[in-house]
C-alpha cells in the first residue's frame, strides 16, 4: 500500500519517509512514460507515494506458528509504529 507520509519513529523521532517512488524510477529509466508505468505498479504517481524506511519483521515461534508482526526503526531498532 502506497502512502505519502510514513511519519516518524515513536521512540527516537527518526524520519521514516524515503525518496519518492516516481523519482526513483525516473532516475533509473530517464523518461516519464516508463517511470509513471513502474511507479503505478506500486500505487504511486508523480508527486505522490514514498518509499518507507521502516523494516517489517514477520515472527514465528519454534513450531512455525505465526506471531504478531512489527515494524522496526532502522535508527534505534525499536518498534516504530
């Protein structure tokens, strides 16, 4: 799911917004058509949609039963949402 504001870490205040998705693909392809097409696959468009910096962890116990997942801040390594 795309978003334009990932917020800040609730523990350390680290900015969790990355670069804009469209800008990433415009730098890669060098043209508007390919950048728009690829960014739209991520639910983004020019001027809207950012990469997030938070790291998603899926957890399982020793019997492979799913435990609650969490988003972790890359700066302080604590749960950030």
